[in-house]
């Protein structure tokens, strides 16, 4: 896979991490506070949670890459069509993140039907007492309906296969890691940061710009 694509996916994870703070902030805060008052540090559980979450992203990316390559990869211009669709979703993601057009919220609502069945599996391991439980909770929460993840998965359809799809989602997942690790350690400060309208709009504008650049490069 082109290293530039992986770098771009990593950057999308960083920019979209503002959205992650809102979506996953509650569970991350619960994990970090589950041993409040004890001498056990929070970071091993936070790291295990994020590794579990990232593992689910990589699995989903592998499946999406395989589906894209199997269904459309062999068609004339199939790869190009998938890449154009991915660029459009990045633009929609930027609009959603900035709060200018929350259309991707509808995708999250659709995913919510499946989430009702998945979420109770993770609840069984709360409160989180050790990293093993945190990893399982992260693995479950990785399937939380999220417009950000869905957008990148559409991009992953154009990756060209299961391995490339897994790599692209891994790059994206690594981009989300700093925000959620810091969220667990500095929850209150980062929550205020994530709610800042100008920060969200700036991150959204950058994603829109990148999506437009990719779209123009594919068309012309």
C-alpha cells in the first residue's frame, strides 16, 4: 500500500479524534476511574482498552478490504469508483465533525440497531478491574456505531484486499490512540477541548479539504 495513503489515514484518525472524545469518552473515563483511590495506575487498562478497540477496527478493515476487492475490484473502473466514493465520504465526515451537516448521524442510527445486541457483551466486564477485562471491553466498543469509523471503512473498501484494508484501518486506529489515551488521563480538560466549536470546525475543514483534494485528483 502507498505510504502516503497510510499517513493520510493516520491524519484522519488524529483529526477525527475530537469526535472520538465524545463517542468513547464516557467508557474511557469509567475505565480510568474504576480503581480510583487505589495504587494501581490507570494507563495499563487504558492501553488494553485501546488495543482491543483497535483490534476490532483492523478486523473490520480486513473484511471491508476483502469485500471491496471481491465485489468491485474486478469490474472496469471499479477501484476508481470506490476511491471516489471514499473521497466523498471524507467530505461528509468533515461536514459532520464540524457540525455543518450531520448526515452521517443517520448511519450511526442504523448501526444502533446492531449495537443494542452487542453492547451488553461489554457491560459484563464493567467495572474494569484489570487489563484483560479492558481489552475485551475495547474489542466490543470497537463496534460502536460511529460515523467516523464508517467513513474510513468506506475508504477501506477501495484498499484492494484484506491485508491492505487491515493496514489502512490500523493506521487510522493509531491516529485515534493519542486522543483516547489522553482522555483517560486528563478527561475534564480534553472534554472541554472537544466541545470547543472552533476546534471541531477547524478539524472538519481540514478533512473536507483533504477529501476535495482526493476527489479532484481522481477525477482529473
